[in-house]
C-alpha cells in the first residue's frame, strides 16, 4: 500500500480505502493499492488508483472540504452513473462512498481514461494538421449534442434537478451564491443581470446540462482523427436548459480573424467559427439556437459568480489550490464581457 508522499497526505487513508474497495469487490480487489495524484481540476482532487494491471480514478473534495462539496460528489456520481447506457463519452462509474470516515470526505471511483486534455500545446498531429485540429471542435459539439438528447427521466434523474422555472431562477440563484462571499465590486455584473431578467426565453426543452462544458473538461483519445474519450468534471451538472452548455463552448471561442486573448489556454488558430458550431448543434439536437446571445450572457454571468467563490477562498487563505489565484482577473473579464454583449445584442425583449 503506497502513496505519493506529502501529495496524498490528508486526502486518502490507503489501507481503509483498500478494505472498502475489497468489500465491494471492485476491479483489482486483493492486490496492493498505489495512490498517485493526477494533475487536474482546481476545485476537487483527482487520484489515480493502481491495483495490479487495473487503473481506476478516485474523485473527492479538497483537503479542506468546503460546505456542500461532499454532497456535490454524490451528484457527480449520480449523473455519471446515469450515462452508462448512452452515447455520451464518459468514464464508467463504479462506486460511491458517503462515509467520510473512510478517507475523510465523500468520494466516488470510476474508470481511468487513457487520453489527453487540450490544455496548452496540442500533441501531434493536432499541432500542425489544421483539419485534424478542427475535428476537436466537431467532437466537442457532437458530445454535448448527445448529452442534450439523453432521456434524463429514463436514465434515473427524475429528481436530479428542478427544470420548472430553471431559466427564471438563474439570476437570483447566482447573485445569492455570490452574496455569501462577495468582497469587491464586479463592474458589469448588475448590468448583465438586469438584461437577463428582461430577455429570458419563454420556454425551453429540459435536459441534462454539464454546467462547465469546455475543452478543459473533456479528454480525447490519442492520435488522429479526433475522437472524444470522455467528458469529465460533472460537479456543476443538473437538469436545465441544454443551450447553456452550447453557450459555455462559444462564449470564449475565437472566430477566424479575431484576436485571441493572451490568457486563453486553447489556440483557436484554424478552428471553425462560432456560427458553424452553433449550426451543427442546432441540426443535431433540433433545439432553437436563435437566442444564443441570451445564453452566452448567462454563461459569462454565471462563470463570474462561480469563479469569484474560488478566488475569494484564495484571497482569504482557505484555498488548497494555487490555481485559484488566476481567477481574479478572469472574473472581472467575464462580468465585463457579459455586460458588453448585453449592450450590443439585437435580441428582442422576451
């Protein structure tokens, strides 16, 4: 039973975890357990579990567990488990633990995904083959289009969210969230909130939404052509308006000829236009994409409120992950861009 030194301290009790896994006869049961941190998310911990030839992944909250984060682990597990018989690329979920005495927090275990995430320089051939690179964009859209078409009731998610009034609740929901830790002004946020209240679509078709859908939260298989291996990090998922996931993709997408922002982690050179992605999504889902401006403003508004929570924890010294230091400028940018689109959009009042 081994762990990676200080990097796993406070995150897992390896002997207890091994016994827990053995009791449930999970893959690799009986073999020595090795635990290694995996570089990844800024808000939760991801650990690789090795037992002989078996590789699994454990996902849990950070060492200092924020309020409500244990419950978030259960929500993640529920949605990933519900996707088992669907076309949505995902990692198979094996087991969930709600007993915090096992490793100090709630957690779940899923299959290890052999793939890569487009954060930074792309691997060959996507670094030089623009046609192969464009395939990443099509796969990104096709996967989230598949998610939008899942019958969430048949998948066992009847009580997973509150689809009635989902859009009408969004502004108040995220402003209330922000009020719990607000410590500075966010210029543009109030303007965006006012615009959203007067432009809420009158109806929508409920579906599973990921809630943070972007290149940072998907994995691709190695080699060309582009093939999605798994959508990951489901902590923001719920039942709501799937068009919000589409907006999450296009809100930072750089059209051909536009200048890319220096802090973006993906190089959009040679990629499709936002309009091409929107058209493909609409054709595959049958969902109305004409009001996409509303969803983009909402996505930027929501991202500003969510990331401000992580940044506030960092400023106050309560964050485990130093990545949250970068959230400060991103929040200000998202709030300003939400207001900018609200001012310039030609979308009529709902």
